[in-house]
């Protein structure tokens, strides 16, 4: 009981005080794909479980926005980090992170970028977005919400700043909610966006439609710092990929809004690198 209370206190402190706590042995950083409070509820049980498995405190850190999150990655403030696919390939090259696990969501081990519009918008093809405003979720480092949708637009012959106006929302749910409320003509997000509760609780998702999807690629992933001992890395990987095998583990998965975690390696991100190079010209 003492350990559980300790870890819950640690996770709450992380949100309030930011990503610095000298007494926390393992720092688990999660990107703000969803609102901070929602993300905390989703991943606190996983942090507690990892603490119990490892026998040492795990501090859950949820930065307030993508800029603060990436600052934490680039300064190696996280020992374990959950982020998107572009975050991973960039952090591997520049900061030495190694991928270990990826999400399975709604039973799918891959995801795609998507462009979504209101059904009553009169927009039926990507070409129809010429002269329109597109609201992307999260920023220029968002793989599913910016980079992959940008690849879709580029294949249709559309260039940012020339053929369409780029705007950014705080996160993918905010982007599609904004389009629903007519703040923009289309949104960039992952192709699962219309199934996410953070969206369906706020808007009538049946009034939205996905206009186009990118090529699929490996789902959102988890990586570790090169400062973590190999045996600790293996314990974390095993703890996460074995959750589906017990009722308690399945509860943790459900809370994290995933159907499973599965083991991956760097080679599983070849398609991510290909899309990234095509869309924004960066090589990782």
C-alpha cells in the first residue's frame, strides 16, 4: 500500500512540478497526444506496475505541450519515453534512444496519417483543399498529424504556404474539434482520431469524414535512454508485452487506451523514415 501511494504521489508531483525530481530512479515521459489530465489517468497504472516489477520508483512525467515535451527528450530527462514515430527516429539519431515497444490500438499495430473534413464542407478530394486552411494537431514534429498528412498533400501536388494555409492546434483532438467548429477547412491527424473518446465526447463525430489516408506505418512507440542498464530495459519490455496475459494487465492496457503493447526494433521504422524524407526532406 505504501508503494502504491508513493508512486501516485510521484506522478501527481511530476505534473505539477515539471520534469525534475532527483529522487525518482526511473523517469517515464509521455507526450501530450491527449490533454494532460486524460494522459495522467491513462498511464498512472502502468507507471505503478513498472515500479512494482522493477522494485524502484517510476515517475510519470507529462509535459504541458509538445514544445516542453521535446525539450525533455533533447535534454534526456526521460529514461523511458512514449512518443510518436518521428520523435523516435529523430531522438535515436540525435540523442541515442532505442525503441523497444509499440502500441496496438483498436486491434491494429499500424496507423496512418489522415486529413479529415466536415461532411457538409463540399470538399471531396485532396485537390479541393487548394486555397483552404488546414489545422494540424501538435506541431511540425507530429508524425501522424503533420508529417504524414503533408505527404498526402504533396502527392496531390499541393505545397504549404502556396496552395494551403498551415495552422496548428495544441494536439490532434483539438485539431479535429476545431474543424468541426469551422475554425479551419480540414484537420491533420492520425486515422484513428474519430474513435478517440477525447473527440467523441466533444463533437458529433458522425458529421466528420476522413478525406484521405497516408501509407500505414508502425504505431506509436516506447523507447529507452542509452543510460538504462540492459537488464532493466529487458524487464521493462517484458513487463509491457506480457500485460495481455493477466486480468490485471488487461486493465492496465484498457486504462492506457491500447489493446496491447508489442516488441519492435529500429528496422520496423523504415516506412516512417521514407515518409519523413518525402514529406519534409529530413533524413534519419
